[in-house]
C-alpha cells in the first residue's frame, strides 16, 4: 500500500475527530436549560459556605486513612452509588488528595458521584483506611417515584460530573435489602448499618420523570418510550419475561471482551489481514463516537425515565456506539461474503439491526435518534473501507497489520485517554496497544493468513482459561477501584496477543 493510501485513512480519522469537536461545541452552546429542581453548575460554584474552612474537633487522621465517605439517610433508606468499574455498591466518597480536608473530600465526592450538595456533619466512625461522616443534603432530595429495582428509589444524577464515568446510578435503598456481598467492602457493611441507624432522616421529593428537562429533540421520543413501556407492563408476564431474557442475552453477546475473545474465530474465517482491517475500522469508529459523546453530553433515556431498565447502560448515548459498530462491521464483512449468499446475509443483518434497535430503545439504553446517528457514522466508515478493499489489485491487504498504522492509532487513542481520563477511553487504548503488539508479532509469523483448525481450538482454549482466571481475579480486586480498572485494561491486550502467539508457535514448529 502506498503512503498516500495510508495517510488517507489517518486523515479520514482525524477529520472525523475535528468535525466532532466542532459539532460538540456547537451543541453545548445550544443545550437547553434543565429545570430548577436539578442543579446545573460546578462544585466550586455551588454555594459560598462550601468554600469556608471546616471547624471541628475530630482527632487527627492516621496516615493509613486515605478515604472520606458520606452517609445520607432519607425515608429510612441509605444513599448508595452503583460503581461502574467495580460493579459494586458504595457510599459516595473518594480518596483524600493533596492533604485536602477529609470533610471537603466527602462533600466534593458526594456532589461528583450523586449530584447532591451536602453539609458534612459529625464523624460517625473510622476504619484503617477511611473515615465516615453524617451528611445532610442542603435541599430536598429529588427521587423518582418508580424504579425497576423493587427495593428502593433512584435519583436523577445525569448532571453529576462522574455520571457514566465512575458511577452508573445513585439509589436510596433499604439497608436490609442490601447483602454484604453487594457492598464494595463486605466486612464493613455491618458497621455501615449501625452508623446508618444513628443518623436522622431527611425529606424526599418524588417525581415521576424528568422528560421536561430533556432536549426538545428527545422529549417526543421519551413520550413514545413511556407509552411503549406502559404497554409492556400491561402485557402478559410471559411476554415481559421474554423481552427481559432477550435483552439480557443481547447485553451479554455485545460485551466488548466477549467479542475480542472471538478474535481467533474471525482470523480462522477471514484471515489475520482482514481481521486487522476490521479491528482498525471498529477502533476508529469507537474513538470518534466516544469523543462525540463527551461533546454532545446527551444522557441515556433511562436518566429521564427510569421506570424500566433492562441493561446497565449509563452515561451519554449520542451517537450510539453499539449501532455504529454493528453497521460498520456488517458493511465491511459484506466484502467477504460470496455473491450467492449476499441476499441471506443482508436479510440476517437487517433483522439483527431491528433487534438491536428495539432492545436498546425499550430498555432505555438509547434514543432512536442516537441509533440513527450511530448507523450513519458506521455506514460512512464502512463505505470508506469497502472502497479501499475493492480498489486493491491484490487479494490480501497487508496495510492494517503494519506497525506504523497501529502506532499512529495508538497515539490518537492515548491523546484521547489523556484528555478524557475515563475507563472507556482507557479500554480502547488497551485494544490499540494489543493490536500494535499483534502487528509486531505478525512480522514473525509465516505468510499464511488464515488459522488452521488446531490453531483456532488452541487459541479459544487459552482465551477461555484466561477469562476464567480474569473473572476470579475480578472478584478478588472488587474492593479496589484502581485494581479493578488495571485488571479490566490488561486483559484486553493479553487476549488479543494469544492468537498471534499461537500462530507463531505452531508455524515455527511446523517449519522445523
């Protein structure tokens, strides 16, 4: 491939990124104001008394204490946040940085994670690593009157700085309904329950939804979603269970780690050169979508209407990443389908698209407009790569197994991860590093592109063993946010490297 063709791919990716940033600023200027019930400001602008020094007679903290946590009691329920990285429930709070007053840490983290402005009261207790405070919310707590949890109520927190980044949701739950294993630090849960019993109740204001706070373009879709969900609630129980089951299956199938685990299957079917091209297209699309999400900052439908939520989607939804990647992948895979099977593939791809759109909409995971925008972006990226594929005079395209290509995309991903220090960007950076190592290993691998059956089975077995070990380690590191994040990041490049190493070992042995 010529330097001109290589630069065309990179220029295309950068052009998409620049267009996204431009549109993002334009969208942020036109964003409508939210209702007065929902704060829309930064922590430093909340109130003057939050910046005043805390006056207290607490004994000095031990050097081992690095965390400060808030206990909020409302309607005989405890405020807990659902963490994205650890997958556990936790009290709002965080790490004490740069000798910050621990009360200010608890106050700031409660705003960032739960979107609540609190006044930090008396110290309730300590462990070896954290201190607990009673926290009183400055105004009434706003909670949704209906929720899908069945044991508590959910708070609207889509305006909180860490929503969709560190925290999936904030809920007021009955302590008796929470098992110690659900809490991030299981051994501390009895202590938390005893401290909870010692603090007073606070008032709650219940609302049905926040549809009026959504952008105009989404309010109509939310009314459609509300009607659809009401019809589903009134439907027979068997139909409800079928929809929930289908949503859960789709959620599992679309897990990025599961898709990466099937990388050997793609190499077996289409060869490592085409698979690398597919991975490049998906990575470029995903980075573009993630940057766009941060700019537009349109929350998922569930953030405004939490009556039903069949998946764990959180954060921002425009454009939709799942639909973009599906359209991109299916468009590029067309080039590998034999002409006599094209009609069957097109019908199957269309049905899968409808199923993905239905479940994402009914579950409150994405708006129809989000998926439409994602589909357009995915189709544009796919069209670009299809044009490149059919412009080649050779069968195999070695471009996307070259180290320089992945080095450039890794640099772009690293820049994005530096600007937006979020787990999602870090995961795609890890994938780029994995594919960069894959490209390096490709130089030591004999020419044959496709895997043989033995290489496929060996790779899948090794990946299965890796995942078993990963899930066991994940439970061990569930109490550590950094440990969980590092584990989730490292497993990606290791999984990608397995098929490359297997091909090298098998083919070198056959040569000897």
